[in-house]
């Protein structure tokens, strides 16, 4: 990731990235295109200290920063990193992760509860899409590649009247899974992706603007399930033909009004989103359960989830460039989410509590007041003090109804559960910044983060007359010290940070595949590490950028408090000790040839190193380290570019995630399952920018 001198909104108001007293990685829209990062998951997987795992469908995405986050997610609300899309807070579960026509992405590391609110104990991702311009411009882009991959994308924007501008962007794509279903020899799924977004910008007078945005996104048949390990050169599964399917649809609408006052900027922000997720899968994959029990049981698990989110915020902030930075405001958030099971059956284990129809509903309502300021200390002009705080009042309600299927022999035929939670909490930070020179800023920071408690999305104890108690809130105390350097000519930049996080009561959902029961536990964790991130614009069209991080993250268990096999000092799952990335960008004008008057060569080579890391909280086994090397080479002429690309050029074998399934009976076989990364692939693209 690069460290350009950019104006960012990491603190909900415009300011320079180098003036912010905590770590932030910023990626521009141009860099996203140069590296072919079409989704947020692809971009985050190239950011050291950030771990993104999507396992067994869109509803089970885990996002951690610096080792902070759930050990295993308990529900769709159990998220430690908030995704802020044009001011609308989303979770990794509710977002489609599309990066369509984006201006920049900011990854904010460390607790961000002060300004981004609930469920940002580990950090926040701030996405800003491209706004309409006062001139006509846009682009058209298309790609084709292996595995029947194709993609079409376009955007156009410009003035409509003297005060009104508009922009529209769209993308559609598909690709075959590289995992084969041995039943019919076809790709197990054929993922597709569509997105469209339109925006209007009204600027009636200088200093006043209203931005309206509407978007629709849809994904079908995501290429994530599980495969029995070892995968072999041609990974395969055994599932009834056409039995795997999922879809995720999202509509979102935002309105942002900005008005400059004499000494401040007033912002009114309203957002609304609705999303639904449908997933159907045979839960007993044939190759895995042949190893476990000697047969392929007949069963199916279908879930339907809908979520509606409202977010409203009123903010006052200092004007860009002010010596005293400040922002204050009030936020109201409401969500209503369902998680229902439909058309489930289990002929192998008919007592399975999911051999039933289940309706669940979760609502959250939160009100918060917040403020942050960075002020010079009198008589010490190089020293600045940052103080920030947010107080939140939150209510959560949960209701579930369960009706056993006729094939379920349980004597209990119906069950109902209903619970409520009330919480109020304080988050905030205090920091000192010191301008050592005009080029070097030093800072030290203490921050407190919070992730509210909630209800077990998979809880089924109530179906047998038991209880499914809510899980506790998680808190984190974070210390960070670092520096930010940028040379006077802007050609060289370097950021470094040391950090320590102590988390209390983060979440783990243990799942017993034999009985299909779940257990929710809370665990303390500890993480510490160091990050270094830099960019060097060498000259003559050559730019080098890279990052390296060392992270030590462990689970803390007091005595025999764990009911699961998690032990004290186990490593936090899916978090590598070492991570690194390096990117080489080279742009060079070429002499005329083949009728091209002024061709330009553009090359982007990126390598992402991910160290070995434990697969699960019990640390049954490790996922191997790997390098993922990607290349894009383009030839440009007067707005037209033809390019070729290759991903995973080293054709490395690597895991996206992994699980351990214990033997079903004494002396039986265990199983390791997971999902392999896509092997080496190539393609070509053509774009026109106007």
C-alpha cells in the first residue's frame, strides 16, 4: 500500500494522512486498477496486519486487524471491523465487498470506536466512491481469462446543469470455480457478480453540496465451500449435481449534505441499506464423510437472511487546513436482521435440531454522541494533543421460533426463545503528536475499543428446553507509537508503528458436527507487533512500495476455564507471525511503432507474502506460508490500453482457511477440510478512458 500525500476522511473530516495520530493505509482508485483489485477482500488480503477469511459462504466472513477480532464468529453482528461505504456502516457479512468506481480505500488500524462507532474494536475500512465531476469523463473496460472468466465495467459522469452533476457506474462478471464436482465433472459452482451505482451532486452555491447515491449489487454462487485435504492438483468435491447455491443481494441509498459555516462545516448524513442472503448446501460433503463415517449421508441445510439498516448522523467539523482540528456529532443506528432455516432435512442424524423450520429475528438500536479534537499545546508549537470520546446507548432484541420436521423424532415439536440486552459504553482515545522536523511526525496513542455482546445465531439449546445465553461484549485496550516521514520533494515516504492490544472477552463459536450443537465462549487475547510501510518514487517512471509486519497474537485461558479444547497460549487462528508485500510500478514512454504515435508501457508487479498461521483456535494444524505473485503489463495510446495479466505466477499451493473435524466414534478417522487458493491464471483486458 502506498503513502501518498492524500486528503483523507479517516476522522470524518478532510485532513492530510500524515497528520493523523494512528496508522492508516490508503489505496487510490488508480492503484486498485493497476493491481486489478476488484473486491475489498482482494485488497485487504494484500494489506499486512489485516486478515480476511470467507469460509463456507458469504455469511461467515471474519475480518481482523492486528490479531484483534473474534476467534470464531458467533453471528452476523459479531464483527470487529466496520466497513464504512460513503458514510453507511456495513459489516463484512452484509457487504458484497465490491470495489466499483472507487476514489480511495482507507484502512484504519487500531480501535476506531470514537468516530466510526459500534463494532470497530480492531479498526475500520473507509471506502469513498467517485463523485460526479463538473466535466464529462469516464471509462469502459473489459477482460477475459481462464476458467471462462469475463468482466465488463463502465462509468460515465459529468454536468447535467450549471449546478447539477451525475455519474453512473456498472460492472458484471463471471468465472468458473476451479474446484470440480466429481459427480458430473463440471465446476462445482459458476460465480457471477453484478453491480450498478448512480449518484447526483447538487451544488447550488459555493460551500453547499448535496450528494445522493443509489446502488444495487448482486452475487451468486460464491466460490467458497470446503474441500477434503489434501486437495491434489485438481481439487474436487462430491455433492449432488446442482445442490450448491447461494446469492447475496444488496440495495443501498445515501444522502450527504455539506454546508460551510463561518468557522465550521455542517454535515447531515442519512443512509439506508437492505440485503438478503440465500444459501443451500448438502452439509455432508461426500469425500469428507466417506472418510469420517464410511458413507455420504443425505441432508440439506438452507438459510435465508434479510437485513435492513438505517443510519443517520449530524456532524460539525473544522474546515480543512485549520490549525485546530475538531469534529463532533450525534449518530443513530437501527438494524433488523432475520436468519431463517427453510427446507432443511437430515436423514443421517434426524435428531439434528436443524432438521426443522427455524425463524430468527435480531434487532439493534443505538444512539451515540461523539467528538474528537487535535490541538496545539501552548508554548510547545510542535506538540499536539488529541482527545476523542464516544458514548453509546444500545438495545438488542432476539426472537426465535422452531418447528420440528415430521422426520425429526424429538418429543419436543415446537420451541420459542426471546431475549433482550441493554448496554451503554464509552470508547475513545488520547494521543500525543510531535513534529520532529517538517518531514517527520512522531505519535503515541492509547485507545479503548468495544464490541457489543449479542445472541448466538446458531443457538439450538432452546429446542431441547435449555438456554442459549447471550455472549458478552468484548473490550480492547490498545497502545501504539509510531512515526510518519515524507520527504520534502514527496518522493519518499515511510511509516512505522509498534502496537500492543489486550482484548477481554472476545468471541468463539464451537461447533460439534456430530450433534450439530454449538457452544459460545468468551476468551481474552493479547497481540503485539511492529509494522513498516513505505514508498519510493525512484524516478524515470519507477515507483517501489512495500510493507512488512511482525505480529504475535495469543489466546489467554485462565486455568481450566475453557470448555472447548482451546488451551492457554494457543495462537489466534488465521493470524500469521510474518506478513509482507512489495510492489514495483514502472511507466515508460516508448518510441512510435506499428502506427502508434505515443505509446506508453505500464507494468505493475506485486508480491504478497503470508506466513504460516494456525488454522483454528484449538491449533490442530498450521496453514503453510505462501507467496502470491501477480503481474499486469499494459500498452497505452491516447486513452486506450491493452493489457495482459497473470495471477499467482509461481503457481503456489495455499489455503484460504482450514478446519479440523474430530472422529465420529472411538478409533474412527478425523478429517481436515479447507479451501485452496486459485492456481496460476492468465487473461487479457482492454480499456478506454475519456
